[in-house]
C-alpha cells in the first residue's frame, strides 16, 4: 500500500476521495481486528500509517469543502 500524498489526494475527484477514504477505513478495521485477536501484524507501523492517511484525507476534504463555501 503506497502512501498517498496530499498533492495526490487533491488531484482526486470528490467521489474518488470518498471511495479511497472508505477503503482506508475498512483496511484499518481489518488491521485492528488482527491485532485484537493477538496476531502479530506483518507490518507494525501499518496501523499508524493508515490513521495518518485517513487524517490527511479528511483534512483535504475539509479544505475543499471550505474552499467551495468561499472561506467562511
């Protein structure tokens, strides 16, 4: 899973962003489930990376929302 940069996220359409956000959230739920059952994750930093990507995506989405409202 290559990390998406904010620049790449801004280039997406709003529909693509929502779809990607849902994919990231589903993957995070899966990884948390594996960790909760005591399984050793293949990549220990993956949970943190997923949380950061979700936060970055939400930030870009909020920026776009406020940009279209005229900065109010």
